[in-house]
C-alpha cells in the first residue's frame, strides 16, 4: 500500500517562506509532488506534520486555514487515486504523481472548478450568489467524504442519486435538496459550456423542483402583539423586535437592505435605496413610526442608518450575516412570547406585510410595486403561498354539504 506524507522544504534564504510538498512512497520508491503552498518555518510542526496557527495577524491565520483545507483535499484526492490504481493493478509511486498532475490539468476536478466560479462570482460583487454556491459545494464535499475530489467526467446520474439519498438520510427537506441540486447543476453546466466536460445531464433523475412551503405570513393582530410586547428588561430582544417592525413598516424590506441603509439614503422625508437582490431602486415615504425606531439606535459617527454594520469598511458582509443569524434567533424567542403560529424571522415581516395588504384589498399592482417585484406574476405566485384560508373555507363547505 502506498503512503503519503506532507513535507516542508525551508527556504535557503533566511526569513523567506518555505514550500510544502507531498511525499508518495510505494515499494521503497519515493516521489515528491510540489504544491507551491508557502509558509514560514514557525508555521510548521515537523513532529505532527501539520500547519500551525500564526501569531501575526488574523489575515495570516485565515490564509493558513485555507492551506489546511487545501492540503486535506489534496490528500483525499491522492488516496482516491491510489485506490483506483490498485483496482486496475497499475499502482506505482510514479503513476500516483502522474495521475495527480493529470487531474489538475486535464481531468478538471469539480471541486476545483466550482471554487474558481465561487471566487469569480465574489469578485464580481455577487456575494449572495457566491455564498449560495459555496453552501451547496460544501454539502457535496461532505457527501464525498474520504473519496475527495471528483472529476467532471466522473459525475453521473448514479452519483447524484446517491447524493440525494444521503441528503434525505440527513433529514434535508425536498426544497433544500432541490436547492443544492440546482446550484450544483448550474456549476456543472457552466463547466460544460466552457468545454471542460461533455454534458451528460447527471441531474436528470434527482429532484430539482420546488414544492409549495407552509405560509410564513402573520396577521395584523400578531404584529400588534409584537409591537406592544414589553421588552424593557431585555434590550437585545427589544432591538431585534424594533428591527423586525422597521422591516414591516418599510413595506416588507429585506433585512440585508435594512442593514446596509445609509443616512444619505434618507432625504426630504423620502427613503431611496436599491434592493440587493435585483438592484431595483425603491422609494418609500418616511413615516413617524420609522423615525421613532431609528432615533433610538442611530450612531452619530456611522454612515449607516442603523448599528447593524458596527465597523464600517471591515468585513461588512460577514457583519451582516452574523447579525442576521443572531437577530433571527432573538426573533424566534419573541415569537414564542407572543404565541406566534409560525417561526418568527425577518422574512415573516415581508410575507406579513404582503398578506395584510392583500387582506386590506390593496390592488395587486400596488403590492407588486411595494415589494419590488419585477412583474405581477411574481407577486401572484408570492401571495399564493401566503394564505390557504380560501381553500380551507371551500373544503369546510364541501364537508358540511354532505351532512
């Protein structure tokens, strides 16, 4: 059986970074694979053969964490190559090295390609899309486990059906499974368009549809309970509640849009902003309840309207994601306090506004414009998911009709 070790080659120049390499040994034959991964001698533990954290900067530690991940992926890929060569009876240390380089240059791995697209998408400023792709890729990587990287040519319908079964065993709902599959399919199709693989439609036998979800809207009565909840003794919950109400007051504004509102966006009693999702410009008349909330929390030294992004200019996207996660946890607690029939999140504010507007006989075109939808068809689909009460009432009538 071939063995693999990670080796560190120090630089011959004092103070310069050395290079990591992989040592492949089989039947006393040793071959080296240079990686080009750079690190300092102090960042390498010779005894354990592992990368150490730096005592310099968080950015350096982030780089080292990335190296750890890449080396782990490389080792998985090398082990997979060794298994395949053993099966066909062609295992030698030289063949392992050749196969490793071939998978880098010719048989482009799906993980490597997907990461390239994720990084490119992020550089284009499409942070949300980048995060969605990364989330789906990480799920697929977990499924692959010790098998590691998979060549684009090796992806087939059988593998994706196994992945689907894996997701079901791990309790993923149909829409989550479809979400991952659609994103992976997009990445695979892009590789096909670039001529890296002949498209064999490996996703043809798995779920890529979308099921109707349970309604995420609440009534005006529940919104009233949330508004009137006494949270003086719980300032953290009060802040989350007030941000929820502000999203509701601002016509169901998405939390990402709320987080990035700047003071300059509010002028002459009108709030003007662009939706992160569509880049569509929306204008909202500023009302007193909105001002009451902003006045409580605004930081005079920040360019932002609210203290969600607390350190402007430093990892703002990460600050928003952390805040979103934390605030939704607090909203969940608030939902329990008011006996909310569904899990309370910021998205409920958007659905709730649309549902209440509908119940107040606000015309569909007006709701569509308020939500920033591209078309009324989108709004019809959106509202159709909110409330099944009409169908329930019809069913009740049918039942009663049979005595």
